[in-house]
């Protein structure tokens, strides 16, 4: 049986290539049924759907009836439009109407190729399209894999979880092995989409799919950039792969401490004492506009030189001075002062133990006061003791 087209069917290639919304040349006129796949293979007992279009070029709109002929016994063929069974379609001029042909193949269907004919008939034009449907007892083994979000952006501390689906398109159940390749230092693990148990393989029945997840952990020293991750599913000699991308944005990581790691200092009451601090950026992006601040005890003062670091490159350090002035009335002893370095979204602090000593002058004055008090007491005893 041959393909049957209308008189202008020789121009069907043009009709297939032209977008639906674009008018055909004025000398092209006719009605066509088109499909991307006029020949398909199915398995006995399965249901398949073939997507088609009823195309109108330069004809007035009219209702065309649709029917399918030469359907083998025990097969069920249904023409669908918008998901519901239909008996006719009406494509506008230079437009098309999408339809589907749903075929339900009985489990006992024998192997072989069957030619079905889809016919569209109207008052002014008619057309038909042959469709070859091959029933195979054993479909070749095949896996497909599809990622839902193939590219994710985050920081080095983000969780990179990629959801993907593996489908067993063969006619036999299969145990599918899972593997991932990532840059050195990256760690990968697989789980089912809604599970937490790590897996390296999973059984998938014939014709079914499994929703899975691959989790990628970045190394601690990862730098800003784009990193590829490839996921592979395989069974026997059959495999499928898909690529994913990690877009890692740099992030500053501040660390503040005393010079040489010391978190203690000595100061004198009422006197400014310089304390050296080291601010480092252990992150993967520059730290900008780093503000320095402190929380000393009441009536104390603290100033920083400089008070702000404009930019601190990754892995860089800078020494700043904190001028700490204890209260003039501070008693000798240990006090805690918190120093901070912060930028937008990141900060670091350190508690310093400050040992305060009082001025020698105040000691002399205190000794003089005590001596004077003793002299007054001795004089009083000498004068009033006789009485």
C-alpha cells in the first residue's frame, strides 16, 4: 500500500518545515496530516500514543472528520484532541490542530508490522496518512536519564542536591548501577528522591522509572567557578548519562585573633594601650568594607587604626591596632573585652582578657593618705589617752 496525498502533496516537505503560525506561499494550498514519527515500535500488551497535526494551507476553515482504518482485530485505536476522544477537527487557514492517536495493543498480538491509515475528510479537501506500527516481542534494552535541575548555583557551604529520573525502556526488569564523576576532592552519593539511605544501584521494572537524587559535597578549599558533574546509569552493556553543573560563588570567611594568637593583654587604668589584632580572610572571595568594633566594659574606650578595611583578598591577612583605654577609676584586676571584625553576611569575634594595673602615682597618693590617717590616729590617742 502506498502513501496517498492530495494533488499538492509534493509540497509536504514545505508544510512540515514551515511554522504553524506562518502563512504558506500563495500557490500552496491543501490539507495534510503530519507526524514526526510515522513508524513506531511497540510491545504486545502496551499502550502507545502518536502525536499528529491536521494542517491547513490557504483553505477556508472547515470541519474535517477523522477516522482510522485498517486497525488489526483486537486492537483499540482512538483519536484524541485535548486528551478527549474526537471525531472531527477544524484547522484555521494556515494553521494546524494537534491531535493524538492512542493505540492499545492486546497482550496476545503477534510480532510484525501493521499499516494503519488515518483519514481526514472534508467537503473541499481530504487527506490521509499511513502509519506503520511494529509489534516486537522483545524490545531492545534501553535506559534514559533526565535531570530536573541540571544547573545549581550556591556558595562553598551550600548543599548541591540534583534530582533526576532513570527510566527502564526495555521489556525486562533491570538492576541499574549508579555512578557519578566529579572534580577531584568532591564527594558524591545517591539516594532515592524521598529517602535518606545511600545506594549504588536500584532495581527498575520494565517500562517504569525511578526518581533519584545525587548529593555533591564540595571540598573545604573549593574556589569560585563552574564545576561539571556527570551521572551515569548502566545495566549490562546499556548505559545512559547526563551532565550537571555546579555554579559556586565565592564567599569571604573572616577570622580575628590577637597577634601570634594571643588573646590577652595588659593595660593601665586611664591610659591608652595598643593591642595588635590580626584579621584574615580564609574564604574564597574578597571581604569588602570590613568594619572593626569592640565591646569593652563600661566607661572604657576602644578605637581602631584603621577603623575599616576596604578590601581583604582571599587567604590574605592584615594587622590592625586597637587602642584600649580602661576607665581611670578601674580597679586592678582582669576584665573581658570583645573585639569584632564584620562585613555583610560574615563576621568574626574574639574575647580578650585585659589585666589592668593602677598607676604608681595613685599608689603613692594612697600610701600618703594611709600614713596621714595613721598619724592622726596616733595623735588622738596620745592627746586623749591621758584623760
